[in-house]
């Protein structure tokens, strides 16, 4: 097991660095590396690691949501206004609808299974989008209409919205019936998750303000509270449903609101933690792929993915109606909402780990979405940013 862990971390790190050098997201290389060393090909990973891959993916998801909350500024959302709110929900909702309709006919999935697949595919990748938008903000691209901030804010909430829907649809698939009580519990779960998150956020911010804690202590405290929230959800789920993942993100947002300096420092700590779990996450997802099954169903999965992206693009277009954005800026925003990776890797294998019949096809489509959209989206953003976005800083230099 230790040898396998060394192979995963070293190999994933090296191939990730190599692809980053040629402007391709390193996570794509990690995914392919996992496929190569996994059971389908070289079979170099010990089975004991594959047995705990679901737990490792959940930890990675906790880190993803905490990082999103620590970087989601209420002020930015308020300043951008209506388009930012719509971008959080409309594109993902339309993509779920498109994938659901396509999956029922092309992949022979039930309506509940199709909804589950749609919720897996509907998230934007913060690993691909966030660093690029931060770079654009720093360089002044699209500053007049806050295009990078719009994309950054919308994609951050988009992730948590999709994750909440995923776990709701997962319950429907497991029960194989439209449970009216289960549907009613969705808003209850969201509300209780928000309340729990606010409580945890205020508690942590009090600790950070009251005591002179260092970065390591803050990371341990925050991570511990996240695990306790998940444990609480599991402990009381027979009586009431609580969205612990939502509470984790809300608590991070409260930390940013109440202790901005500590939150930014904490974000750097989580970024370091993420570098390790990013490798584990994507390599293990790649290793979980059944290559024979993937090759057999790849074409239909690709068509479903394209249909979903078409619906997503329509959602972005509708969200930007009646705004001051130019047509070039709207086009850039649509392209920036293409990349998929982190959320798909985190939740794409859950159905398979639970033994659901749709698990293999959901994982296959998830991995295919990462392999196609992550590099394509990254390349389009990097290539077209100077052509589709204004750069006031560059314009000012030319005038001088």
C-alpha cells in the first residue's frame, strides 16, 4: 500500500508538472496516469487503496468546497448583481435537463439515473477556471464589466448547487421511487446546512479572533469541524437531513466575512493541502475506470456530453441577457463555463462505489468530460482572452 501511494503521488506529480509546462491542465495527465497504472492496464495499485478511494474523494471534496467558500466574496456578488446570481443556477440547471433527456434515450438510463448523471456533469471546474480568472483580474482583462469576477463568483456557487442536487438525486436512485417526503426534505436539508454552517463559521471566527492561533492550528480546527459536520449528518440522517457539504462552504464564507486576513491565510494552507489530494483524487479516479466498458460506451457518452454542453451554453447566454456585456465578452463567458474536472472526479465514482447499476456509465461519462473539456476549455480561455476581452492596463500603456 505504501509503495502504491508513492507511485501515485510521484507519478501524478511529475506528469502533472509536464502537462502544465505545455499549458494543458495537469489533472488530465493525472487521470491518464491513473488509468495506465490501474487494474485495466498495468495493475500497479494495491487493492487496499482502491478500497478507501471513496473516503479519499470525500476528503478532497471537503477541501474543494472550503477553498470555494474562502474565495467567495459577498461584496463581489453584490457588485455584479443579477447576472452573477443567475450564473450560479441557470447554466447548471439547463445542463441537467439536457443530459437527462439525452441519457434516457441514448444511454438507456432511468429518469432518476439520468438526473444523477446530469448533476455529476453540471459543475464547472474551479481547478481550471479559478486560477485563470484570478490571473485575468490581476492583469485587468474584462475589468469594465467585471467579466472574470462574474465567472469566478458564478462558478463557485455553481459547484455547491450541483453537489446538493447530486446527493438529493442519489437518494432517489437508491430508493428507485419518487419519495415525496424525500423531495420535501431537500429544502429542509439546505436550510439546516446553512444554519449549521453559520454556527460553525461564527465559532471558528471567535476562536481565531480570541486566541493567537497559527496557520497549522487553523487548518486543523477548520478541517476537524468539517469532518464533524459530515459525522453529524450521518448520525442524524434517520431522523432529519442536513447538508453537511453546504454547511462546510457556508462556514468558510462566514470566516471570510468575519476574519478576512485569517481566511486568506487559511486559503493558502488549504491550497497546499489540495496539491496532495488533487493528485490522489484524479489518479484514483483514472484507476477506477473499466477501459473495456469505456471503449464500448464512449461514443454515446460523448454525444450526451455535447448535448449537455449545448444546454449549458444556452443557460449562460440566457443569464447574460439585458446586461452591458459585449458579444465578445458573452462568448468568452460561455467558453469559460466549459471546463469540468474537480467535482466530476469527486462525485463521479460514488454511484459505482455504492454498487448502483448506473455507476459504471456515470463514471465513464465523468472521466470523458474531464479528458475533453478540461484541456479544451483551458486552451480556449488562454488563447482567446486577448481577443475577446478588453485590457485597460494594456490600453493605458499604449496611450502613454
